[in-house]
C-alpha cells in the first residue's frame, strides 16, 4: 500500500474507464478504512459527486458486507453515484471463446462468399473458390461447385459439389432440396429420396457417408457459443 | 413496318417443332399476315411434307443464301392459304454449309418481305441452332412434359438469353389424364423449372399424325384441339398477348360418360 505522507494508507485510488477504482486492504478495521476513504475523497471534492466507484478488496473473497457498508458511507458523505465490488472474472471456457472470437473477428475480413441471384440452367456451371450462396434455383442439368458450403435459397434440382476438393466439413443447404447428385469432399450421393413437403434440408458428412437432415430441426450450428467465420 | 423473325426451337428432337411451325404459320396467315415458314433443318427437311408442299420444291434456303436464286423464287406459296410461304431446307447439304453471318443477311431480306418469319430450328445446339437463331428477334421454346425435354429446353433457354433473346414457352403434347394420374409432369411443373413466359399449352391430339401424313395444316382440321390451341398461340404472338391460356382438362360429367357408353363420343 502506498504511503500518503501523513501515515500509512491502506488503499489506493485509480481511474479505470468511467469509474474510480479503489483498492483496499480488507483486513484493516472498517473505521480505519473509512478514515482513509475520507482523506482520498475529501481531496477529490466535487469530482466524487455522482461518480461510479469500484471497491476492490483484492484477491480475497467474501467482503460483500464491507463493500456495502463502505458504499453507504461514500454515498452519504461524498454523494457518489454508484458503488460496487469488482466485476466477476469469466470462466476459462468463456474467456477462451471470447479470445477466439476476437482473434477471428469478421469486422475486417474480406468476403470469400460468392453470392449469386438468378437461376442456374441446364448446361451452366458455377464455380466458387469458397462458399456459394445462390438466391434462386439450380435447375436439373445445372452444376454448382464450391470450395466451401453451398447454400441455395430456392429449389436445388441439379448437381452440387461442396467442399471441393477435400473439405468434408462443408454442408449443402437448400430450401427445396431435390438434387440430382451431391458431393461433399470426396463423398458422392445420388438418388436421394424426396422429403414430403418442402422443408429446408441440408447435407453433411457423418461416419463416412453423406446424411441429409431437416435443417431447422437439426440446427447444426446451435452449439457454437459465438458467431464464427466459416 | 418490318416483320419479325421468330425461331421455334427446343433443343430436344421430336417434341413438335415442325408441327408447331407449320400450325402457327398457317394460323397467322389465315389471320391475314404475310408469313414465311423457313425450314432450317438442312439435310433433314420435313416442313415441306407437313405442309403438303414437297412436290413443289425447286430451290431451297441454301440456294438463296449462296445467290443461286432470289428469295421470291425459293419461297413456295401455299395454294390453300393466301400469304403463307415455305422456304424449304436443302436435303443434300449439311448444316455447316450456312454461317450465322449469312443468316443475318438473309434475315434483313426476310424482314422486308414478310410480316412474320417462323424459323423451324433443328434439334441440338450446334451449327444448325446457331444459324436458326442468328437473325431471330424472338424465340418460342417447345417443350413436352417430360424430364429430358425440360432439361434440353432449359439449356436452350440459357443459350437464347446469352444472345439477348427472351424466349417464350409452349408446352406441347399434354395428356390431361396422365397429368391427373400423376404419370406426367403438369405444365406448372414445366413452367416452374423453365421460369419463362408461357405462350400456350397444346394437348395431345391424334389429329397431329393425320395432319402430318396428309399435309393438311392442323389449324385447318375440324375438331382438332391441338389446332385450336395453335390458333390461340398465333393470336398471342400477333398482338393479343393477354388472350387467356386454356388448360387441357379431362372431360367429365354425365353426358360425356353417357355418350361414351352408347358410342357417340370417343
């Protein structure tokens, strides 16, 4: 703890963000701490009025009563606005996810998605380096090839090859899923049975085979804690 | 005012391009338009037979393009229908004998001579197709309600769009009973996939075979459902685009059943 020049002080005051962060020694008696607070906040004068104050008892836990009492003391004597303890630390998992999210921030990322609107007709072939988003239909005899995922917001009746040449994590999604043939990575599936009604379906690789499932029911990305760049 | 050149195409063979060309051409001519039907199927000409004009062929389109005769010499006038002319294909050449550039020049001449020029395109998407669409202003894509015809029509539609020609769709040989049973694609299924403007629906009709074999245009045959449909299609192409499209339906009801039972109707 720093020496204030008029004796030993058991607290330190810092400005953190829009708050006043007060680090204190919770082992000291409360009246001694109040005395130190009076010295610190007396010098602040009107700067303490309506200020946000964080009382940090350090690494030790279980000082909620002390923080509440000192908070009441500060509010009554110096008119501070809001007093709280230090924010709780996040779990290791949450911290890791946040760190990864920040590392892979999409804010400055160049798009690798080819977005097309219209209809791919028989005999036409569309190739995308990574993901392909088709706002329209893929007709029988038409072909779409992508290095990543293929998403068709329409009727898919032609041939779709996703994850080319070897990305088996890719998916193929269509609102009306009736392809002639699909490929994901090195896997090929043909003659897929039509589902009753029109539901959004998607194909993915599981246990060395292509599986087709109802996209909304399966919701394959629901377990991701944060939006990730794909 | 210059006429317009309409190419009748399909991609797939045997879907009724020649019948449609002859029928629509005859219907337009009966409506008072000066019409030329041009057989672009060099080496495999058929349109002269369908129109019953095979014994009057002297010159053909290759002769016109190569300057061996004039357009008016090659154009055979139909004696039954005023204003209907046939420009036949050569039976002894192959499709490479003409080029798209030559067809564009011929098209300029045809524009001046006729109100409507219907080009009967050969099957396929090679040189014959290129020649047929080179001078075309519009296109009618014929498609039958089967998967292979739809796929070929779709391919042709893509090629037409690539040449800035917006095609119209004619669904031919619809069998309403088979559609009802679920054994045949409905015209809505075809339109869903091809997604272009529909110009008409023509139902399956035995009279087509009679017409082809006798050389009497379908639109001149009495009681031909297909002939009536082609007449309506011709009207839509001839300035009445909003004429309602009649959907082929199976005839039902007591009198129909009764008539069938006592042998009055088929």
